[in-house]
C-alpha cells in the first residue's frame, strides 16, 4: 500500500466576514506546504469554512479505512532484485 499523504485543512480570512478553507499538502521537505485546493465561495464563519474544508479533505480518501494515499509504489510489495 502506498504511503499516507501529509494533508491539512486551514481557514483563510482575506476580508472581514469572508472565510475560505484551504487544503495543503506537505512536499518532500516536511517544512514546505503547497496549496492543493481551496473553496471558491466564502463562508460566514471560521467554523463553517473549516467544516466544509474537512469534508473536502475526507473526499481525498476513496477508502475511509486506509485514508488518502499517495500514488506510486506499494509499500507492502516485495522488493525487486
């Protein structure tokens, strides 16, 4: 099975009363995070935006038992060579 993706959800407030969720993913360097998705519409509160962002985060995991996985090699596969 491939490794879990390092994801986070956070809320941005560019203007008073306008909250947007943002999904981040850690790059190879754990100190670097990249925006991968964000809400197109604003929400009236931080809580509303965060909850909607959490839903978007859960949608990145096709199987809720194993979580969001990175594409690539299967970690459980037998070594080659």
